[in-house]
C-alpha cells in the first residue's frame, strides 16, 4: 500500500497551530478560573462584610488619617484589598481569603529601628480575611525580608505569605488590624522562628566572665533599649510612622551595639505597648506566696511552636497579648484583725513564750518568720548591742519578733532602732507581705507589744526619709526627739504614754508614721488591744 508523509514544513505549521490552540484553551481556563475566584460567593460575601466594617470616608485626606485613640494611623482609609487577585484556602479550621494591597494606593511600609529604616523595597503587605463559619476577622500581614535572604532578587518576596514561607526565609512578619493597631510579630532566621525580644525592668548588673588567663574579672552589663516604629510611604515618599514598642537587651558596656554579626532584623516587640505574651501578671498582693513575681521583674520569652503546615504563625489575637490590670495598693489588715489572727496562731504564741523565757540571757533573742512557715532563731550581741542585719536577711519574711533582755538600759517598749529594723524588713520582703508585717516585742519589764502598719504608704514615706543613708542629721534629730519621750529611766506606763504621744506629735506635724501600737498579755500572748492616746489619756481598744 502506498504511504503518504507530511512534508517537514507542513508538519511544523500543524504543530504551531496545535500549540496556539492549546495556549488559547489554557488562557481561557485561567481567565475563567480567575473570574470564578473574583465572583465566588465566599469572596463576594467577604468583600461585602469588609466594606461594611471598614467604610472609606472619601471626604477626608487619606494620606495622613490618624485614629482618635491610640495614635495609630487608620490604614483602612489609606489602602484597600486588591479584590482582583484573591486566593482562598483553609488553614487552622478557618476559611482564609488572602490578597495583596491594591497597588493603586502606591503604599509601602517597613521597620524603623531607632534611627535606622529598613529597605522598603523588601516589604510586602497582604490582607487576610478569615471566617470560622460564625464571624469574620480581618488582618494586615506585613512581611519585611532581610537583605541577606533577598540577595537582590525581589521575586522572593512573593514566596512568603500567611500560607507559606521559604525554608530559608529571614525577616519578620507583623500583624495589624485594618485600623492600624499593632497586634504583634514574629522573626525568622534561615526559616526558623527566633525567640521574641526580652522586656525587663533591670537597669544594670555585673557578670563574671572567664578570660584566657583563667582569672575571673567582673564585666559590667548594661541595658540597651531600642524603639520600634512602622514607617509608611506613599509613592516612595515617607509619610509618617507609628510607635510599636521598645525592646531591651543586656550587653557588655564595652560594645553595647554588638549584634553578634547577625544581619537579620532582631525580633520585634512581641506585643503592643502596655501588654505582653504569656500569662497575666497578677499584683503580688493577690497571689499565693509561691506564685509571686520575684523583685517585680518580668521576662517575656514566649516562642510559639512552628506551624506544621509551613505557614507564618496565626495573628497573635488568637493567642492574645495580655494587658495587665494596673497594680493595686496592698490591702492593709486592720491591726485588730492582725491581733486576732496572732492570738489563734499557736506557733507565734510559742515563739513569743520562748523569747519571754530568754530574757535572762545576756543578749537579745529573736525569730525571723518566713512565708513558707519556717523560722530562723538568732541572738544579738552582748547586752546593749543591737542586731546587725542586711536587707537580704529579710527576703520573703512575714515577721520579726524579738525581746529586750533583762538589762537596766533596755526599754520597756520599742526603741528608735526598732523602727529602723521594721523599715529594713518591710523594704526587703515581697510586696504581698509588707502591709501586714508582724513585728513583735516582749521585754524583761513585763510588757509585750506589736507594732502594726495601718498605712503602708505613709510608713514607707516616713521611714525612707528618716533612715536615708544620705540624711544622717534627720536620723540624729529623730533619736534625740525619741529620747525625750521614751527612755530607760521611765516606767513602762510612762514609756507607753510617751511613745503614743510621740506618734500623735509626728502625725499632727505632717509625718504620720502609719503605725498602730498593740499591747498583749505576757502570760499567753493573746488578747491584743490597740493603745490609743486621746488628749494625753491612754485608752485600750479591745480587739477580741
């Protein structure tokens, strides 16, 4: 049978026709797909919700619109979603519609760290509309890439969105509301999440560093803090910037600007100003002792687990930044309530009895009462010599009780030096133990007292001025004044009268010590009463 073959030129023409036809079909399919995405019910519903939730006010200048609260710039009045380029997917059990910012706004943003602005060309922003089947949420995700990652290839910026990021991505991801409120951010180095920056109240410390000669030398550590801003540009021209927060780090003061050779942007503030990640900080006065925040310092170091799907972690609103309630003054227990509690405290009464049994010894005896229920017994120097305490001794203590041993020069009531010991103890212990500190005394002259704090603020103000190391004249004046009212030659009743008269004198003179004198019986160390001086007359207010 005769065979026919196409000439080479005819074959090429036929092949070209087929390729053109295929291209037309593919283009048609893509166009249909894009058209379907734009007109899909999900996108239509999301657009309707967004434009209702964030209406554009066309009567004002959209370039420099600032919210009335918070100082943030209302981004919804400056930019809008590019509804022509939406993609839809499901992530974290939510329907997500992701799209770039409409290019018509000629908008760009980037970090401003201190006085340094990062390259705005390395930044891209995306709208995220999420729906869990009940409600919508809208976010603006800004990706700022590191120059070492970009390597002059700006096409790499499109590789990093909420849904995915490159395995070697270095940079930061910031979340904002459409109103411009900063929600928090994440930092990456070579595709790995970096721990957030640390916020601390420390102002400086010393660190012991090992050197080559195997000797140790103190290395001064100072705190370096950086202010973070998000800078906004229109058509490449800087418009304004919003403050995001401040992060701090402790560094060797010989090179406070050292970044360890890391060219990537440091981790951003993990939360807006005035908030933080992790559990809320409860004022120490309202938490159990074992949960108290040590020294009032807070460290933020909350690193989320990497998402299993390779995307950027969800907006921090899903694991919200916590705004702590403002600190409240520690509630002061009424002196009578304190007396009632101590009357029923067998351990306290036994220790006071032990101190009473020790008054014949040639030195003062004492107990420091600790928050965990333990105690420390100690003795002073030879008779007439005061205890010598450091502030650290009273850390986390709840009380200090002592005696005045049998010595003619000892007082039947608290001495001027006892005021100083109470102030040292209260200043050194945890905040939740200060207002209700137990400060007790039993004397060889048959008296027993408590010095209760009825106003912590007044007591601290009074004592800090009185016992300031830089104000020795004030202390000498107080000692001389105290000796006019209270001295060892007085009877117990006279010292009681003089002590309460002095307290009244100080209060009327504008230096209220914030203290109440309580008196108990030496036989059982119960039945406490308030000692009140009314116009020179002593009255006992029964607390039981």
